């Protein structure tokens, strides 16, 4: 079967750091995260959205704060508040990357409270040709790090009985077919010689969930919600907020609506449609010149927005490739 890449998937990427940042913030809203848990994690299938958000998600949801690489994941302390986001690519010389969104959740099972470590990743594409790697193998690596990094955080010494179950959930903005898909991968037991059943809770600890979004109609509420957030590029932030409130009973805060507005304004769909229209009208060259002339202004606006959101100078340097002197000049000018 040939791979289908809907126009919305091609246009909605995470190439723009501000869009990326806003998208992660929206996904880290407790009510949105609750929908994702109910739609992808079997332990929450029969739990209400409100109970998941209010009772099951523990503490703060961390956004781009916890490094993936060995030796760094379990060295980061849990912040009291969500602040200070870091771009997924990290520092190319150091070679580290961060989990997009990570948090703990608990759920009752036969009267026992079981802690789950949940990781949610937003991904533009699954295409190996574009990524230069197989996305599923990256997901497996992230899940493995969520397991191995528990030593000296979730348990100490050799107390491996306390290893917690993990889910790494990947939300991809395109689908390998013309429909939206949710796939769950986990460990199972096969009896090769003889028959002995190990309790599944002792080995079924690493879970990967792949969510592939297509633009067609769906009956699944979680997929429908994600389509509203990421794929309905013809709607304004206010229209999306109204749909999320009325259809999904999500409390859209002023901060969340602002993030949705940022996503709408920076959507690659708007940019691509403008380019296509310009080419049709024979204005491709003029548009290219205008884009080049406006590049500096776009970067200045990006620096101001990132600084306003609490990003440090080192992070802004990574994103913009501007020098510290140039960045500080923009920041000082903005504060006058």
C-alpha cells in the first residue's frame, strides 16, 4: 500500500520553534492530556476525563525539560511550575534531546494504585526519507530510556520490583493510510518449551502508542479533538476554542487560547497557501524577495516572543542562530 500524506499533514509541521512550543503547551493542558490518556492507555479506558485530569495525573506536567540521553534523564528535578521550555533538538555539540511532554499518572487496578510514567511526543512525519531514521525505533529508544532512567528516581539500588510501567505516546501529523490510526505495541509472553505463566504486570512494562492523524471524519473523540487542534487550519483560535469547550467540555484558559492563536498564525498551511497563490498569479519572485526582506523582522519577533515566554539566551541562540550580542540588543530594545 502506498503511503498517503494528506495536505494538512504536509503543512502542519513543527519546523517553526514558536509553533512547536505552542503545540507542546496545548498538549500539556491537563484536560487535553486526559483525553489522550483515555484514548490510548487501557488502564484509563473506564475512567472519566475529569477524574483522569483531576485525580490521576500527578503533579505538574513537564514540557521539554527532561533529557532523553543516558546520565541526564534522572538528573533533572521535577519543577513546581511548568516553565522554561527547551527545543527538542537541543545543543548539537552536546548531542542531547528532551522528551516533549512527561508526567506521572496513577490509576486504580483491583484496589491497588499503580503508577504509570507517561510521555507524549508530537511528530510532524513518520517518513524515513524525511527523518533519516525509523520513527518506531526512536519511540522504542524513548520508552527504554523511561525504563532505565527510573534507577535512583523511582527505585534505589537493586530494588527492581519497583520499576514502573511506561507509555510513550507519539502523535504524528500524518497517516500511512487515508484514515486516522491508533496502534499499541507492548510485550507479550510466548511459551516455547513447557508452560508457565508469568504475571503480565512483571514484564509488560514498556508500551508504545502511535497515533497517526488523517483529515477524514472519525468517531473516536480523542482523534476528533486532535484534528480540531492540529488539522483544521481554516478555523481561527476563537473558533477552535469554542469547539473544544462545547463539543469536548474542555476548559480553554486564556493561556491555552493564546497558544492556539500562535499555532493558527504560524501554521505552515497559511504560509504554503500564500506561496501557492503567489505562484499562480506570477508573483513567485516578488514573494521570495519579500520573504527574504522580512526574515530579519520575523527573527526579531521570534526573539521577543521566546524571551516573553521565559526562554533563556542560550536557547534563543540555538533556535535563531543569532549571536548573544544581537539577541540582547533586541531584548533591550523591547524593554525600553
